[in-house]
């Protein structure tokens, strides 16, 4: 297997040629002006770059990659820079060129008959949702960072979010792609077919590849009927052990109407109430755990509200939950969701936070949390686990906040050791070390331990086939 080369800084001649492609007004050379493109929002990774380019059309991306491939210039594709594993940030050498897709932000078309729309990679996720809503449809992918996250980055990382339970992750929401490969070749795979068994599925290979195989420039997105009725509920649980049974009952009773099912611990709720704005505790008494779920339907009629009341009554009687509230309006439903959406943000106010994005079978979530909590107390006495996330698909963000009184730097020095120990538990439970955030830089060296040797070998061969000069996001994922 050909080893990945060590890239040299691009020559002034190469930089000038790249700048001419996009125009000087869309190229950034000044270090201060480049700064927003070189650091991720958690400030864990800070890189350097020789240049930041902002192409405005697919042809410009093609020209950039053609020159980069010929000159062996490393390229880092970047969307909204909301990634959490450092995949969109260049390394510290300063030899790489960042290609921001932010100017490729057009909606190319909407086909209501096939329930699809074609959008460019730089379109923010929230705008894609708004465009769909304006056409009387729903694009269901929803993330806390949806105001900044862009469609290309969402697809490159196969993002999940709140509604995976009903609609699937990003991979299930895209029918076709337009991709520019390392030599500048453009693949027009913008098909809106639901069925296509004509060979290898390149689309599914590109989605989730984190910019290491090609740069996504446009996509065909699936649309769904607009929601006409929505019921949001929160339940208080005495123990996490009953959460899988409660979820199973909700799924059995509601079927496809159950579009989200989240869990949060009391400590996370306390963080939100302490640091969040315009929030309140929906219950008169605290509970050890909370389950937030939502029922939706394209039809009106009040059926979901009756279903929710029946479901909650049965669950209380069965001892799965202790108490529950049903939002009486869309505004109250948004208030409940705000408690969940602030869960990541407010942890910053409690000091350092060591994070995990893992998945295990739903039934084993309580075991994961119990074992990991014991481990944390042994490794870092006084540290505060804040596990929360998407119980409906087994994806738990097992975050750990620093002990009160401990210095942030001292606590964060435990990041790699704690990650490794928690991931051992996850793998023992048949889980994954990355559920929706990707691998990037953060988990690259952990991947060989989490996957079979054959899998890693095949991934490396795929990378070499698509990008023989290793110019696309080198050092990320693999």
C-alpha cells in the first residue's frame, strides 16, 4: 500500500494560480482574516493554512482540485465549521489550503411530484428546512447547529440529529450527489431515483467519508409531507433502567408517529436551569432522568394528543415513568425542546468537558451509563457525568464535566485516557465509538482498535483509489 506523502507548502506560483480561479475577493491570505476558518467552536483544534478559497461554482472547485492534484497541494474542505472532531480544521503546519463551500449556496430546483429538491453544498441546513417549508414540504434533518451547519458538511459526516428515529440519518435523506474528485473530475450523480440497483452505490460511499474521497458540491434531498399535528411530551423517570421499556411501549403504541425520543439526566437539567435563558423546570419535583419525545402526523384531528395521554397513563401504571407533562401548545413544546437543545452549550459554563459520541443497542444504554459512571469515579473522583442523547437510536453523548475546584487543564489532560476506557465499554457492548459526529482528527487513532483489520485495509484501498496523491483532507479519518 502506497504511504500517504508529507505535503510541502504550496509555492507562490501555485497560490497565485489558485487565487485566480476564484478571484482575489474570494481568496483569503491574511492570517487574521483566515482565523475563523482555522479553529473549531470548542477550541480544541487550532490550525494554520496557506490560503482559504471560497469558490462560487462547481467548475471552480474542479479547477482548484486539478491544480492541487498536479502540485500535490493538500486540501481541507470546509462547510459551516460546526464539526466536533476536527475534521474540517487544517493541521498546524500551515501547508494546507482550506476550501470553504459557503458561496455554493443556491437552491437549484424543487420537484414536488418526486418530493425532492436539489441544493448546493454551502446552503445552511436551516435554510434548506425553510425552503422545504415554503414549498409545503418537510426536510426533517435537525441539529442544534442547523443555523450554521451546511448541507455538504452534514452529508460528509453523515450527521444524525433529533429525527433519525423516524427519518434516518443524512445518508437516508439524500438520493443523489454532485461530487468533485481529486483530479478535478466532476461526477454528476444528481438523480432523484428511489430505486437504482445498477452497481456500486458511490453516493453512499461518499456520504460519511469526511471529505477524504471527494468534495460534495450539490445534493438531491428527500422531502416529506409537512407536519400538521405535533405533540411534545416530557416524562420524569426514577431510574434510567426503565427507559428502554418506556421507549419500546411508545414505539409500539405510536409506530411511525414517534419521531424523536431523547433522554437527559437531572444534572444536565440543573446545568440548563442554572445557565440557560428563558427556561424553567416543567415539573414541581426533580427526577433522576427525563425522557423527551415527540409525536407528529401530516393529518390534523387531535388523535396524537389522545394517543400521548393514553401512552403516558399506561407507562405510569407500569412503573416505567413517575410523572409526565404534555405541551398544550407549540410554544410550550418549543420550551421543552429548548431544555434538550441547550444541554451541550451549558456544559461550557461548568468548566472543562470530556465528550463521547457513542452508540450501543437501545436495551444496553442503562448498562453503558452505569459502567461508565463507575469508571469515571475511579479515574477522576468527583467528575460529573452528563450522559444524554438519542435513546431511540442508541446514540448517547456521554459527556463528563470537570470536578468543582479542579483546574480545567488538569481535568482535560485525562481526555485520551478516559475516551479509551469508555470506548472499551462501548465496544464490549457491541457499540460504536462514533455515532454521528464522525472520526476526523479526534478519533482517527482509535479507529483501528474499533474496526477489524480487514475493514481498515479496505478503507485504505478505497482512499488510494479515489485520491492516489492523498491531497483530500489528509490525516483525517485514516
